[in-house]
C-alpha cells in the first residue's frame, strides 16, 4: 500500500485510479466504465479485473444509462470521460437516471478548465461546475493534488451517492492533509489573514504561488483549498468567510455559477459583510485554440495578473 508521501508524487490521475484499483480489488461489486478514454494507470485495472471493466465506446449518454442499470443491480460504478462530454452532453441522463434515484455512480471528468486547450472549444471544461451545481442530489469533488485525488475515490466509495469528480492531469505540489480528514471538504493551506484566497483544483497551486509572492514582500495572505464544491462544508462560513475582511475566489471555471457564485450565495445567506471578488473565466465563448498558459494570460488568471488583482485591493486598503 502506498504511503501519503508516495501518493503525493504521482500524477493526479494515477493517484485517483490507483485508489480505484485498490477499492475494486477488495470489492467485486465495483465496476469501471470508460467512453474509450485511456489512462496509464487504468491499464492494470483492465488487465487484472477485466470482468469489472467495460469500454462502452464513444457513447457518453449510453454510458450513463448503463451505469444507472448497473447501480440499480447493486454495483458501485465509476464512469470516466472528458469533462464536458460526461457532464453537459449527459445532463438529462444524469438528472433523470442517476440523481432522481440517488444511485451510487461517480462521473469522473478529466480535462478541467483549459487543460485540453489545443483541442478547442468542445473540450474546454469551463462550464461544468456551473451546470452540475444545479443538480440537488449531486456531490461535486474538485481535487487539487494527488492526495485529494486519491481521497476523492474513497469519499465516493464510502458515500455511494451521485458524484461528479472533476479530475485534472499532471503532478502538482502536495498541499498536505486537512486538519481532520478529507471528508471535511476544504483545507487551510496558509493560515487565515484579513485577506484570503479561496480556490479549488488546478488554481490552488497557482494561488499558492500568489501567496508565496506576497510572503516574499512581507505581506501575509491566507489560502483555502475547497475540494468539495457541493455540498460546500457548513463550517466554511464560520471558519473562513466570517473571519475574512476580503476574499478572492479564484477558479478555472466560468465566473457565472461556479465556486465564486457559491461563496457569494453563502455570504448572502449568512448576512456576511465580507467583501468578495470572483476571479474566473470570463462569461463568453472561447472559440480559440492554444495552451492552458495562453488561455490563462488572456483571462487574467496567470500568476502575474492574479498578483496585480490582489495588489490593487491592498493599495486601496492600506492601514
């Protein structure tokens, strides 16, 4: 069994699929479906447990329908594909066939944000959080490093409720474990200050660079990683929002309907006077091709632009 140190050095996908392999090895009711998507660490699963592995082909809506049938027959199902294809293309099937019956199916979407940038607008995962948040029964997990990716597989297996896991690709700095457990839904990466950054997924490692830049200038900013987008932990309001003078919500999702919108909704419900700024993907269609870095530059989500946004606030609110 891998230690946390072993896991933290893995590609996020490998960390996730290794945990799925471990779970499926001890529970023959666990089934994995893919829409012809591959991953290096999935090949071992397919070779060692072929009776628990189904390549449904390029047919995402059918994959959701099949997973619903399997779940109704007592199986615990992981489905896997490109983020916008397994969410927005399958929205009706997820709403009716999974959520309305509260079935134990995990929808694993790889390619969060602009990570498939050169594949064009069909592959951009920038509206999936906004869309999936509208489903009452859904749990949304957006891991930010290998440890939280591995934990996401375990969280679904333990809860067995409809779950969307927004999975990135690549190796990112380990952000450490939360105070209690990953079931908490968020972790304080840098201690809370008057000004704090709330973020998720890929943008957590970028936000850490922002915080480290200001630390080098003698300015402390808190950093909170939210890896359970829905339901957002009820402790979040008291432990983060109400202790902040200013919160920047940074995400690689549309500014409409994602984590930033959710934080503002919580603030309104709590009658909080915390000032909140959303920094996300502009509300427009991106009919463009380019690297993830290029899209971030054009969306002011690169580290330099994020630092400028924070600095403007600090300049306006000097003690």
